[in-house]
C-alpha cells in the first residue's frame, strides 16, 4: 500500500498567514515530520503523530517521511514560510532523486505558502516592487566565496536582495561582511529592512540605511531586505516609513 506525502509551509508565524489549502492537508494527514518549532505551530488531534527533528537534519527527515509514505501513511512534511524557498520541498526532491524507485511512484504534493521575505516586504511597503532575488547567507551547503560573488553581482545588477539565514552563533561575521561587500557597490543611504517574527506579538521590525545596518541586531529568524540604488523611503509622521522600489526603476 502506498500513502501520500504533502509538503506544507506554515507561513512566517502568524496563524492567519497559513493557507486554507495547507490547513486542509494538515487535517487529512496522519504523521508529521518537521523541525520542532514548526510542528509546535500546529494544533494536532490525538490520533496524529509528531516526528520532530533538528533543523540541520533535513535529508534524514526527508528520507524518513518518504519511507513512512511508502508504507501507506498519509504524511505531512512541515516547513516554515513557503516549503519551496530554502526549505523541505528541495530536500524531499533530493531524497527522491537518490532514493529507491518506490519513492518515485509516491503521490507527492507541494503546497505554496507565505515566505518570510513576502511578509517582511508587506510590512515595509513594497521593496520587492521591482526586480529582486533571494540569497541564503548560510554556507553549510555552498562555499562563502560563492555567496560573496553573488552578492556583488546582484547588487551591481540593480536587484533588491532578500537575505535568508543571515547570522547565527556559529557564524556571527557573515552578515557584517555582507554589508561591507554591498557598501562597495551601493550608496550608504540604501534602505535596509530587518524583520523578525513579522505579524507575531514578538515582532521586531526596523528600517535603517545601509551605512548603519550592522549596528542593529539580527538572528537566523530575521529576514533582511537590502534595497537597490533606486529603492525609496517615504517618511510618515508618527508611523513607520513606506519602503518601495519603483516599478520603472533600473
């Protein structure tokens, strides 16, 4: 008997940003695989089983989920944000490619979700209103030298940049180094948006110029959006500014 594997995203943390499609898949699933804090966002029935694992165990988690589905379970793999953006959908695909033939015959469905950069951008205004890209600053799966080359290239190309995984205890130097690289290309007045837990009670949100950005804290849960040279800031009395990238810039 072959089960089904569905991959969902829980959005950036606000329960209202979980899609109805994802909620339906969660209700229909038997066993859940995911990083513990993401599984904690779910309200599960007593008959539904949690299989939590560490955030660095994505491939092992993917294999375990695929194995459970191949044995007949209705499996839900849970990511934060959108499962296809630096998350579990790619890990599942990688495991399928290198796994047994039976995994290729599984019914696998990937449901879109609201990723962090979209939530942070909406909170700020419209910094992604023109061409943009997303880059993870984590060098766990790619060399730092490649990250540096990409940062320079996209800044010179005039793209707004959304940075995921910007900093951690093991690599506190990478985000300041990224700022330094970007200041070699972009004006120091370029707006930088830092958003953490946007839409939740513990939200931290700030807009600062690139020249001052390294003085403001960030962590692995922060999404950092670096504007292009054309990105603008509209100051508003008594309110947060509106940050936007004009659609005809660049």
